[in-house]
């Protein structure tokens, strides 16, 4: 997962644009679909990781605020 989140979404969009093109044969369409799904799944994992990290930061901040009171 070396690419950035935004790059993965752009790549998936580019693949979708290629898939709707009328000049894509079945074999190429299947490969494009698999590549697009891989990018979307990796982007979803990145989003989930960012969400978890954010939630941990919020909980840590709340715990620090509670100790100060």
C-alpha cells in the first residue's frame, strides 16, 4: 500500500472510465475490474486505519482531560 489514498481513488476512477469505454474486450475488462477493486479495497483499509487512529487520539485526549479535572 505505497500509494496515497487519493491516488488509489483516482486510479480506481480512471479504471472505471476505461471500463465504460466500448473498445475494451472481456479479458481486459476483467483485469481492469480486478485492479479497480484492489485499489478500492486498499483505499478502504487506509480509511479504516485513519479512522481508528483518529478515534484513538480522541480517546487519549479525553483521558488526559479527565485526569486534569
